[in-house]
């Protein structure tokens, strides 16, 4: 694949169950195989750190974007290909979005959901047209998917809006979904008004 930058939103908790860790490693391995650059929140902890370490260990490129107040010895990854420091969380999300060709969402907490819903809303509003792929590892996102269906049933969102995101069963399937979405010329999607 090459030359593709994938922004991944995921947990920063070191306490996540092992199957989520294995799934993050599987995604990292597929990204390294396809020479996909990781864009992420710049952390050294949780699934974020696992992804970054695995890709770096396999010779891949990792770009972190972290706000100043989170750049501490405990949280910031100091061995990245590039680290970008922003003044705020909002600037962080804008910078990640600008650099990314696509987005992937792995299991995570409030921060992950915030990033997911914001990038999904931006797509709904036409601010970008980049793929968003959710890895529903172990059914983690089932409650969110139920919410989506209920929102459609209650006419809060349209079926067309639900099609803005693709759901796959695991992290390694994210790359397969992106491979299917490339245009015939092999050019990554690059529309953005952010």
C-alpha cells in the first residue's frame, strides 16, 4: 500500500484485557507490512503505546500529536519518528485529521469516543471524506452500534449517515477495509476542509 497515513484512536489504559492488546498488535503488524504510517495521540501507554512500539520495532513510521499539558515523562512516547506538540486538545485533533488519509477506531474510553464522534461528525458535515473504520473487537462497540440503529429508527440520523463508518470484526481487518477502498489509481483519499 505505502504512502498511506492512518490515524488510530484507542485506549491509553495499561489495564485493558489481553485480547485487546493482541488485536492492537495484529493491526500494527498489518500496518507495518503495508508500510502505513501511524498517526496517533503520541502516548507511550495503553493500546496507543503498544501500537507505536510494535510499528517502530518493525521499522515503520509513527507520528505522535500531543498537547503540551499531556507531554510528561509518564505519558509521552519519546522514541517516535516525529512528535508534534499542540497547545490544546482541539488543535491536536485538527492536526491528526490533516495528516491522516483514513481513521481507525479501536476499543477505548471517553477520549477515544470523543475522537471517534468528532471525526464522524466532521465527515457528516462534509469537512472531510476520509474512510473511518471501527474495529469491533470482542463486540466492544456493540452498545454504540445499538445506539446508531436506535438513532436511525428514531430518525435522529439517516441510513446514509450510518454508512459514513465501516465496522470490521478486528484490528487486522482495518487494513483490508482500507485496501478495498482505494481508488483504481491507488491514490489515498485526501479531501479535507479542516
